[in-house]
C-alpha cells in the first residue's frame, strides 16, 4: 500500500514538472512574440517617417523647380 502512494507521488510530481515546463515554454514563446510585435511596430513607425520624408522631399523638389523656372523667366 505504501509503495503505491510512493509511486503515485512520483507520478504526480513528474506530471506537475511536465505541466510547469509546458507553461514555461508557452511563456517564452509569448515573450518572443511580444518582442517581434514591438520590432514590427518600430519598423512600421520608421516606414511612416520615411514616407513622410519622401513626401517632403518631393514637395521641396517641386518648389525648387518652380523657383528655378521663375528665375529663368526673369
């Protein structure tokens, strides 16, 4: 009888350890996904800033061309 309790305790201990390891693995995976999400957000923000800079560059180039044409016309 005592042997059965001992084996049951070992089995329960192993089962608990397995569940804990699975939980740790899921937590690590979750942290990894959160890091990737943060990096994606940084990339999207940088891309938005690049798009704004390209737009401003295009507008500035357009205005410079107009000013150059006005100078040539004078």
